[in-house]
C-alpha cells in the first residue's frame, strides 16, 4: 500500500463505503472503498478514483458520528431507524495531549450495520491515506 499523508481536504467521500473501524493504540483506522480525489491531490496523477484503502488518524482524542441505519436493503430501503450518535472510547494519548489536534469531518455509507454515516468527526494530530495502487 502507498501512503499519502495530509491532503484530507482534497478527498471526496460521499460515494464511499466505510468498513469496520479499528483502534490500534493511538490510531483510528477505517477501511474505505469508492473514494475519489479532488484537484490537487497527489493521487490525481494516477486517476480521480475510485480508490480503496484506509483512513489512518494518528493521535486520536475524539471520534463521534451520526448513524442512520437503513431498514431493509440500502438500495431500496423500507425506511430508516431513528438517527443516533456513536462515540468511540478513545484512551487519552500522551502524544495527542501535548500536541495540537485537527478536526477531520467526513460522511459515507457503512456496510455493517447498513447505515448512512453523517458528520463523522475525528479529532487527531494527523491524517494519512493508505491506498493500493493498481498498475
């Protein structure tokens, strides 16, 4: 996998599918498919997308999102459950406590459970995108 630090503001995730996230120490790792890049992103020299890979947030101090689960098939739902806020249990990081954090916000479709994720807010010291480049 190739790593691209920063350039979070040059990503387009509205068409993305978010996988099951995992916490690895001070890192929050979120698998993602269907990611597109906007003008100025280094990946644009390969293509605009879609890309598959993972978001890696380092020095995470907060992770919260609004979850609206679909009733039935997401492509033709029978309705939606009541939206709720999910907050992830993040252990305070000594590194994150001593450095400035940034707020990263994104959205997308979550496969498990089938839901639309709105306003996923992650406060962290840095961001890195890992993608598999197909030649």
